[in-house]
C-alpha cells in the first residue's frame, strides 16, 4: 500500500464550486504539505503543517484553505473554485527528526475547473 | 527572474549515454540542494540530497554543486530507458522542507 495517498486522483468541477482534496499518510511523519504543479512554473507550496495545531501559509495560499484533522490527515479546500486553479496538486510529508528532511510525495490529484 | 532556472527540455538521449542536467540559481543563501525524479502521473521522489559545494555519488547518479557559480548538476551514467522522467532540482537556505524552491523540471527521454 502507498505511504501517502490522495483522493480523488482526478476531479472535474465548475467555477464557484467548493471542493476538497484529501491526503492521508501511514509514514508516521509529523509534517505535511500541499503543493500545486503547473507547466512552466514548477512546484509551488500552498500550505504546510508542522503538527496538528501548527498550520502555515505557503507561497500561494490565496483561494485555498486547509484542515489538519489528525497527524495522518491533511485536507485542502478550494472554497470557490476558479479556472486558474486548474493544476496538478500534490500532498507531501516529512519527518523533522531526520537530518536530511526528505519530502515524500503522494501520487497527485489532477484538477480541472471549468 | 526566477530564483531557480532549469531548462525544460525535452532532452532525448540514446541508451547508455551520459546525461547532464543542470540548474542555476540566484539566491546565494541556498545551501541544501536536491534532485527529484518524477515519472509521468506520479509524485516526485528524492534522488539526491547534498549540502554545500562538492560532489555526491550514488550508483549511476552524481550530484555536483558549484556555489561560486550558483550552478548545480546531476549526471546520469549509462542511462537506461527507465531513467525517462522529469527531473526537478530543489534548494533551500535552511534545510527545512517548508522552504524549498523548485526548478520547473527537465524532461528526459532515453531511447533504445
């Protein structure tokens, strides 16, 4: 079984709709992240969480919100989706106890906003 | 200008070739340098992690950092079709994963 899972894997929605992307991990890591990936722009950090009570904005948080329901679960919400939020979204985890803080990525959610 | 520049490719090489992938950066505070590999429809996975300048080797992969030139490279020896993927460089000033700046990725195709 995959250590970092994301649901759904693909989603088509309409402008103005609220949607939620979910991420779960079985790695026991304390830190979790949400990125979006766009052609020509690379990976950009949306939000990150160092533990359940510590949530921080990343580079591009406008239009997004997150919830860390448990150490293993981190959800990303688009309150009112717009077409320029069409992208590939990745969840990642890391363990602060390691000397080289490697991030482990989920398989991604491909989102299309019409 | 982006903090990290990476040629998007695509780069096409025959099997067995030596591949050189590169990134340049502008922020002199960067000290931690990483290379990720991303297969189609998959998330990135860490290939190499280096601190400061110098070389690091792992099997067919060698990561090289030249901080004086603000230039990092990933060399792949004896390239295989299974190396076909997008390679992303990433770097950080602090070493914490929350402060990574990624390149846009170079798509590599290794042909038979």
